[in-house]
């Protein structure tokens, strides 16, 4: 079988042409600002509440404290947990960064790249999709390894399935240019009527 699971560490150790993970500066700067803001909110609530705690002080402590705890959680600072896609000259790697697992398949299995945006099942914006040729057994293996569910809207029939990927904080144009090399057919499905699709580098949401 040409489609097989493998650990994410093994993927990252290979010479990759592309990997979709958050840019370091933007990622760490954002997390640092969130940490600083939540710490400030808790400190301010405690300072101004010395004379007596009101509702606003409890909101500051509870909300700010919750965000602060999440910011201090080591996994929140891991860029690899958000990694979802990589490829080299021969293979495509669909990745679950949270589980630290990936599925490798030949690059020639990618039949089309769609640069149009779609709403994801969890509210995230899907930045682009890949139409991949897979047998039912291979699709089941991929879903089991990555812990994902097969969605009817992405099941194209004829042993083809559509995989959606978020932008991962990357500028839009360079990201779409990078993944466009994966297939000879590249399309750009227009947004649904009534939805804005301004052509800006970071217009993912």
C-alpha cells in the first residue's frame, strides 16, 4: 500500500519542500501579547479590588486567569501542534499535529487544488482544499490515523476525497502559490453570494 501512517518526527526529519505551520514571529508574538494582557487583567483586578471585590473584579480575575492559565500551558507554545500539511518532491504528508502523526501518500494522488475559502465544521476558515485519489480502505486508514471523520460534502465519488486545510496564520498569496504546485488543475471557487472575499494577504476570516 502506497498510503501509510508515520510519526510526525519522521516527517519533520525529512528534506521537505513545504510545511504548513504558523510563522514563528507572528505565532510567538501573538502568544506573548495574550500572556501579557491576561496577566495585566488579573493584576489590575486584584489591585483595584483591594477595597472590595465587585462584579468587574471577579470578571477580570476569572476571565483573565483562565486565559493566563491557557497561555502558560506549554502545549500552547508548540507550533508543531498546528502543523497540518507538508510535502517533498515525491510525497504528500497530511498531518495531525496534536497527535503527532501523519499519513504519507504519493504526490501524484493530488488531482486538483482549490484556492477558494470554505467554512469548516468547527468554525475555522478552510483556506484551500486538495482533491486526492484514495480507495475506501486508504481513506479509512487516513481517517483513523488522523482522528478525523469523513464528511459527505467532501466525498467526491470515483475514489476521490477533498481535504480542507486552514491557513495556519500564513499570508494568503504565498501559501496558495506554494500549494498550487501540487496538481496540474488549480481552481478558485468563488465565495458564496453575500460573503466578502477581499483580496488581502491575511483575509482568512
